[in-house]
DNA sequence: GGAAGGTGTCATAGA
DNA sequence: GTTCTATGACACCTT
C-alpha cells in the first residue's frame, strides 16, 4: 500500500548538510540527524488538518510515516550534490549503500529501490514528481502494485512499531532480519507480510479506500507543508523543527537557505545530538561509517554474473516504468545481513527520491559499475534515442501484444528492417547489448512478460498497452502520441542510421564512415560488439564510403562533361578565329595580286621595242635575272624555260 | 503515366 | 589479403 510521503521528507536537511560541508563543517547525517522517534509522528498527527478517521488511513497507524528521513535526505543529497557538481563521497553505510544500489543496479538494492520507487511514485507522483509520472496513476488499479506497496510498507511498519531506537533496536534488527530471510517465502505466499505484521497491514478492502483517499491525503500533506513553512518560527525549536524548516526549504534548494540561517539550527541540531531525547546510539552510527567499496563488498549476492549485470542494469528502468511488476521481476529479494537496517530505511519514499537520483547519477553509476560513461549514458538516453523503432501509434494501440517486430511503422523501409527484425529474432535473447539498453514502459501486468520477451528480442521501446486498456484520452496515450510525434524527424534518417539505431550501435554513421581505418579498427576492438553489430558497422562504412565515392564519381563525371563542353566551345571559338584570319589573309593576297597586276601593266605601258612600238604584255613577260637585270622575254621562251627548269629540277630530284 | 534527372547501392576492377 | 577508390549498372524516387 502506498503511503504518502512525510512532509518533512524534503531535501532541506541535505541543503543544510551540503552548506555545512561547503563551509568546511563535516556533518554526519547518521550522527546529527537521528530518525524521528515514534513520538515525533504522534506529535505531528494532531497538527494535520482534518483527515478521515478511518482505520485504513495511511498515516502512522497504518505505516505511512515509516520512512526514514535519513535515507530520504541522503537520497536527495545525492541528487543535489550532483546537481551542484560537487563530488559526493559516500561516508556512511547509508550513503554507500545508496550509491551502490543506484550505481550497480544490484538485484537486492536496486530492486528494492525500484519497488519502493514505483510504489512511491504512485502516491507522490502528482505531488513532487510530475515528470515521468504520466502513467503512474495506472498503478493504482493494479492489484499487484497494491501488493508491492504493502510489501514496501512492511519494514516501515516495523520501525514504526518500535518505540525508541535505543533498547529495542536490536530487536528491530532481528525482526527485520527475519523478515528479510523470509521475504521469498512471503512472496510465495502472495501475502508478502510477516505474520506478526499482518495486524499492522490494512485489509485489501481498506486498500481501496486508501487509494480513494490518497489524493485527499496528498493534498492534506501539501497544505500541511505550506502551513509548516509559514509557522515554523512560532514553534519551539527542536530537531523536529529543523526537519520542518528544512522541509519547507526543500523546494528552494540552496537558494532558500542561507548560511546565516544555519548557526542556531546547527546548535540546536548539536543539542539534539547530544541530548538523550532521541536516544541516539552514536557508536552504532559510527560503526556504520563505511566506504563505498565496503558497501559494494557487503552487498548481498556479490557473485556477479555478466548477463545478470546487464539485466540488472536494465531491470530498474523497466520496473521504474512498470510499477506493478516488481514481484515478477524480483523473484526473491534478499538483503545484506549487515544492511538489514537499510531495508527498513528503504521505503518507497526513499526510492521516490532516488528514482530521480538514478537518472541523475549517471556519473556515479559509471564510477561504481565500471561501465563506460558512454554505456551509462546510452542506458539512460534510450527512451528518446531508440524509441523510433516501434513507436508507431498504430502499433501502440493495436499490436501491443504482437510478438512480431513492427519496424516498418517508424522506420519506413519496411523490407530492410523487417529482415533486420528477423535477424534480431534469430539472435534472440543472446543479444546482451540490445537487452541492456531496453527501456520499456509497460503499463499492464499481464502483458509484461510477453512484452519483455518481445522487448528482449526486438528491442521494442513502444509505450504500448493492451488494446482497450488505454483510453484514447489517457496520459499514456497522449505521451505515446507525443513520442510518436517527436519521432517524426527520425523518418528522415537514412536507412543506415535507422539500422544503427535499431542495433544500438553507439557510434554515429558519420563517425563510422569518416573515421580512419586505424581508429575504426581500434574502435571495433575497444567496444564489445556482436557480430551483427560489427557486420552492420562495416556495411555502413562500406556503403557510406561507396556513397561518397559515387557522389564524387558523379561529380567528377559531371565536371568532365562540363570540361568537355568548355573545350568544344573553345575549339569552336578557335575555328572561327582561324576562319577569320584565313579570310583576312586571302583578302590581303588578293590585294597583293591586284597590286602586282597593276604594276605589271604599268611597266609594260612604259616599255618600247626596237621600233618604238609599245610592247604587248600578252606576248612578252618580264624576267628577273640573278644579277638584278630585268629582261623582256617572249612568253613562249618563258614557258619553255619553265618546262626545262621543271624537268631539270625533276632530274635533279631523281639524282638526289 | 512516362521521361528525365538524382541518388543509393552493388559488383567489379585497379591501385 | 585487405582496404580504398573509381565506375558501370541497376533500382528507386522525385520532379
């Protein structure tokens, strides 16, 4: 059963802690911030506005306040420190466990995180986490989700029932350990609740009432927060006041809390620490101060199988969006014996805060898991990056249960990608990369396994639901349509880009094509890629290079054609010029001939024979001798002389 | 609806 | 033997 998050479960304490840290003061949350005692909750209850006096109320009587502010605060601290860019070094076991659980996707830690996050999101999504909560309300309708919520609330109930943490702490831990040891049995029973805690758990009928009244309670809490924010200074200061103040400051993050505000509260906090009012076990707190490495070593089921790791890294995100399926995907939750306390601390509210930390903590994950930042970033960018595979609305609404791959909807090249789909189907579950990147929002329980199966094979990232389950005007439907609309630009992607996206190839097509061969080979060797991926990458490179070569070839051919055309033009121009020059030469020759003819007649007109008569130019010709003299020779002699010279030249040529 | 051009891809040859 | 480049041929798409 989902219970509303306490009003003080904000991030103000973390703001204070962070400020103190920035100011050079080291404040250990375990030491300075003891978990509120049960009396604290009892004191808070009367302050709440009117609320139903129902036995099913999720307020403390039913376990609603059983959320540790420590873990809430630390979870938020992770996020806030990361947001500020301040390296977060886990110092306490809580810190380390949180970092480890978030980072490693550990089956025990992360599953618990997600189980509680899912439950928490159901109740608080509309209060503080509107983002990503579009389909969360649907989990209300899931009986499995209700069971998960019940299970998530159990440890809190244990803590809640424990009045005081000093003397009874060992008993609590013992009970928790027993609860952990029998967790799998509880799940098999379908109850998920230890027998000695069943009395604390509301009945199934009451759950429905609680769901109905949940919104009202959320509103009450919200109003109560505001009220506490307004009147915090009117109350006597105590550690609870510190919580209250910081909770009211939580929405403002660090801007809302100045260093000037800290000293009195710090003093008060120290007083609270030093006082016995809260019965703080300092030695216990100190003993839990471990580092991250220890936390990882202390993690249960430290035997890590590679496939399990990938699936673990994947499942949180599956479950995070499929709130109702935690018990299906987490068959047996077990917790580290040394971290039994953590299990109590791991309420849905803690994980509600942490679900965002999961996504904010990519760097932490990359550090803790050994995954490369690229892999981690891919892990988180999947909802947007590869959702183009099958976000076709038609598929979303009509073919959600189909085990066939529906690439054609989003890709457009149906033939190629259907064949690709078949290839993927042939690969099937033995395709860790694709499974690792799976990110599916399953909204129904019945279709989860089936969809998961399809997801593992076809990497179906559709926000699909069963036909008829999703109302056309529901948020999921709208979200699906938004996603589909956002993916329209993907339709302009080339086939290779779509193929690369389909196979989750972590390189862009441009990189693959333009990369030098050495870098390309080293890239292939550095990354663990399947044969299918390598083959596709090589095909992409070959096709890309050939495409560029074809473009260059066509460009070159076009340039050659253009060049030849230019040559033709130039030759034609030259021809015209030569013709013009020839014409000019002919014209000059004609002029010269005319001048020679005129000169010839002028000379004969002045010549006289021996008898004083004019020489007829038709019978005589002028002949120039070698010595420069000019002789008037009859044309008959000139003609015979030319014949002799010609014969003589011919004879001479023969002898030569 | 057919023609023309553009583009991607494959097959092949050569460096 | 591998890779790259160039190019012809083909198919598909757009105009």
